[in-house]
C-alpha cells in the first residue's frame, strides 16, 4: 500500500507499507527540508508515531520493520500520514502531582527510591518505569510525573 505524506498540510512524499514474511515494513521518502519531522499514522480514531525522518542526501527517509505484535500498536487501517500528532482527537492529559519541596531530591520527596536500572520503587511495592509516549497514546492518561520525568506506574 502507498499513502501520501502530509507535512504542514501539503502532500510531501510517500509512505509505502509492504509485507516481508512475518514483518510489515514501512518506508517513507520525502524531499529534504529543515527541522525534525516525526511521521504519525492516523486511522480509526487512533494516531501513533511511526518515527523521525532522517536526512539521506537530498531526501528525508524512514524505514521501520515491525513484527505483527508491534504493528498492532498502529492504526489497522491507515487513513492519513502526517507530521501532526493527532487527527482531530484531543488527547486526555494526565494530572500532574504537586512539585516536591525545594532542595529535596524530587523522586525521594515523593516517596520513590531510584533503582540501578532507571526504574523507581515505592514503599508500598509500586514500580515506575520511565516512559516517553506520544500525547495521543492510549497509555498517556496513565503517565505520572515523578521528579520532573514521566513514568508508568504499576504494581507487580
């Protein structure tokens, strides 16, 4: 399948979706322009970031090879490909907790202990893993800001 890519509202290239064995391969190609451009796939009321276009000569390109499981995180039917993070839907923002007292280590002030692998552990057994999600991700409403960073919090 081929889809036009819209950058700043104008057709600016092509995204090709092909099957390679058990994988789906997305290949984007656009004329080169200044700035960082992320490609978003929109469809079925869902939007997901495919990735960042990278310069190659006079072109901007992106290649993503996804397993069936990874492909399931993107819209099943692609209606539009653009540089806009959402297509009409307004994402819900997670509420931010209050900031810790000045001078206290931020995560510690909120009752979290940093572990060596970058995760956090609370006294009640909750764990927090760092997460950088697009605002329209289904998990975005579950993000919690701890120590100035976004985390997904869960209990094992």
